[in-house]
C-alpha cells in the first residue's frame, strides 16, 4: 500500500503534463507527443521516402556541377589555347629582352641577314651550353614575368580538357527487297485480308486505319516483313511464330552488318563492343548472340542487347558505346538499331492501338564508332555532344505503352497527347543542349529575357549553331510541331519528311536514313554540325551533335 501511494504521488497530473508540454512547445524543445507524431508521419518505405523527398543544398550543388560540365566541355579548349598564346607572348618578350635587337654596322638587307645569322648562331651556342632545366627556370623566374601562373594554368587546362574523343567511322542502312515494299492501297487490302483470315478487324477498324494511313505522310513503297505479307493470299493467316520473327531479324541485322564490314573494310574479329537495340522483340538467345554466331566475333567481344527503349534507342546505344570507348582506349564499337514488327501487329478494335499498324515499318542501321588513332583519319564524323532526357511524370510514362486492350489483344497504345508530351521532353532536352552548342549571343538573349521577366521568353534559334537536322520521323503531326517550335525552315525538315514518305517510321534507325539523305542531297562540308533528335517511350528525348570530319 505505501508503494502504490508513492507511485501515484510521483505521477504528474494531466493538467501538469499539459502545462509542461505547452512550455516545451514554446521553448522549441521536443516532447514525447511531438516525437510520436513525427514518427507516425515520417515515411517508412523507400517509395514513401522518395515521394516525401525535399530538395536541399545537394540539388544546388548538382546544378553547379552541371554548369561546370558545360564550361569544361565547351570552353576549356578556348581557355587552354588562350593560355598557351599568352605563355608564348611572354616567352617572346623575355627572349627579346635578353638577346636584344639585331643592329648591323651597315644598314643593308645583306648586312641585316648576316647579323641575324650571327645572332642565331650565338644563341644556339648559348643554348647548347645551358641546360634545359636551367633555361626553363631562368624564364620562369624572370623579374616581372608571369611565367609561373601561365605555366600552371596551361598545365591545369590541358589536364581538364583531356577526354577520349569518339569518332563515327561509317554507317550502313538496311535496304529491303522489292517484294517487301507495298503501296498504301496494297496495305489496306492486306489489313482487310488479315481481318478476314484471323477474324480480328471489322469494317470501322479498316476505315479508321485507311484514313490514318492516308494522313500519315508515308508513301507507296514502305517495307513490311514476309510474316505479314503472306496474308496477301486471302487463304493464309499472319505468321507470328518465332521462326518468322527470327527470319526478319537475321535479314535486317545481318545484311546491315555485312554492308558495314564491306564499306569500312573492317573485320568482324576487330569489333570490341557490339550493341543491338530492338524494343519489342527480345528472344533467347539474344540478337547479339545471333550476330556473333553469324559473323564469328571474338569470344571476349562484349555484347549488349537493349530492349524497350522505343524510337530514341539508337542515340541511347551510341551513348553507351561512347562511354565504353572513353574508358577503353584504342577500341572499336558497332551499334545496330532496328525494330522488328513481325509479332507486333495489333489485332483488336481500339483506335489508340490501331495507330501502330499504320506507322511502323521495317528498317535498320549499323554504325561503327572508334577512338583508334589508326582509324581517325578515315572517320566521317566526330561526336561533339550527346544529351539524354527522361521525363518521369505519369502522363509521359503512359504516352507509349505496350499492354492488352479490353478484349485481351496485345499492342502498343499511343496517347492522344503524345505530341504535347514529345514537345515537353524536347524542351527539357534542348534546354540542356543549348549551353553546349549555342553561340554566346543567343545565350545572352535568353538570359536577358529571363532577367526582364518577360511573359514571352526568347526562344533561341538552333540554326545559329547547327547546319543540318535529323529529326526522328515519328509522324507528320510530330514533325509539324517540331518545325514550329524550333523555328525551322521547310528545307531543314526535308530529310525527315522524305524519310517518312519513302520508308515510314522505322523507329530508332530513322535518324540514320535522314543522315544518308543529307549526305546525298545536301551540301555538307567539313566542319558542318549535324544534330540528331530522337523520341522514345518512357518518355525519352535524346539528342546528339556531330561535326563533319571530311
């Protein structure tokens, strides 16, 4: 009984506890109730912590690091050469003051030449008698000179500008057989046969696809794989087997690689890295294993098979190859970009899925990238910049989405807002690319418009820095939006529109067909800059800037 009485006497009353909590709250000290509330409100899972993340100083440091990367990649070369020029001028001043002017006894050209020769001979004798180290120290310690700071600055800028450069040796394209090419009328009849044989398409579906096909901007000679074209015979169904899909893969990938090896003179055994990107078809063994088996690549050749990256996968693969080459000097990388559509035809009734049947076509490209000194002289292009952008909001993520429709048919769903999503991704990407390529005058105009807080901000013209444009031929509406937003001329969009008309949307390889069109029809010269811009599911926007070497 005494213990119970003692315990009850030591416990604070509710009024006293509330008063203490109020005093602690006013003083800013934590109490038990606030700690319990904070623990209850704090996220427990990784996903909750990621959603509740608030930016702090680390974000600002990341911005500073980005600006440093821009300065290093674009201006460090200029700083290095300016420092070297100043160092050479200082050295000339020191030499002139030590040697003195050449003054002959008789002022005639012959006498001047004789005196100059004598001065050079004396300087050579003095240099031979003086050690190189002592001469360098004498120059650096010259009173009033700026040799030491300039020498240190030249050394630092030289180390900072050192980066393994990646060159594009050459590229080849897939040229489909004539029997693969079909006109729009033949494609409409083909879809009609598929709908009847497989009991999939109805009359409204066929009318919708015919309407979209007529407005798509594609021409009358786009390529389709044999697995789909066999439905030209009304008695046959579409071949969606793995055998048919592998036949398309071998035809596109192996023929493109064969063309690349023949045009460059390279041997398959010389390849150090092989990267193949195909979004929808990813078999086992992989496509890289198929190519390695076909051409007998080395056993230590490192291969990478990329899938699900959409139409921007080619520049993504180039970025991966560039990272590998920069960390492995004197190497050769081959990138193959394609899209295999034998198994990707949609057999349902929803319009968002039927769009893919009217846009995508067969195509492929193989690109040889290197940093070997023995091959640089033969290279066509030098990779200047490559910027990758991934937009992570829900609308962008679901803009291009492979899934089943309400009836269970599998296909790729294209959002109605895909043009808006692509424009937003391009805006973010070009905002990162602009400081790397735009001239200083355009950048100052952008900064001035931001400082004025004008409601209509200045949009820089990339034509001031880029000579040729390779915009992914994703569709006529996408190309119209890009032409308007980037303030491009019809001639700038001609490669993209021509490729869309002649080949359709060949996915990630379209930018290489456009580059070949520029080489054949545009007056591209050494030093010209070419920008490639690709969009893909996720949603991604990737851009690369190349400079012509020869």
